[in-house]
C-alpha cells in the first residue's frame, strides 16, 4: 500500500509537468500553399471579372491556380477584346504563369478555332484539373 501511495503522486507529477510544458508552447502556424482549380461557366462580365480577380489573388498568396473555361465561359476569348477590366485581369493571370484551358467542344460550337486566351482542351483535362487540385471553385 505504501508503494501505491508513493507511485501515484510521482505519476501525477510527471503528467502535470508534461501538461504544463506543452501549455506554454505556442502552436505552430502551418502555412501550406494550396492548389486551386477554377471553372468558369459564365459569360457574365462581372462574374468572369471576379473569377479572374480571385485567381490572381490566389496566385499572389503563393497558390498554384489553373482555370478551365466551360460552356459560356469559353466566351472569355471574346470578352478580352471588348472589356478592358477582363483583359487586364486575364493578362495579369497569364503573365504570372497561369494557364487557361478551354473546352474544345464548347469553343468549336462557337466557331472559335483559334482562341487567343485559352488552350484547346478536353473533358480529360477538366477531370485531371479537378483531380489534382485541393480546392475547386466554379463561377
């Protein structure tokens, strides 16, 4: 019984010391960079502008960002010709190393055989983008 009375305070002391030493340490902040996939499915000027702004902001935070244009989104190629704000944002994204892929079927259905802003791609490319990115957001 005396051994039990002696061991119990020792064990409690060890646990108390361990807890107190951990409480005083600051929790490390883990700054992990993300991979972001953005699907633009709209030709609405404000929506596209905000999608590109978000892409540029994400890149400025160190994230890797890729954009896929789908449906009406492939009309970005025409929007950059008429909308200065869209052109500025897409130029900024592309000049920072970003890539914009455009659905080949959607481009063909709009008779755009030589897009200026995006690269012809396929559903396989969209699948791979969704599969490899930690975050995927649609606009």
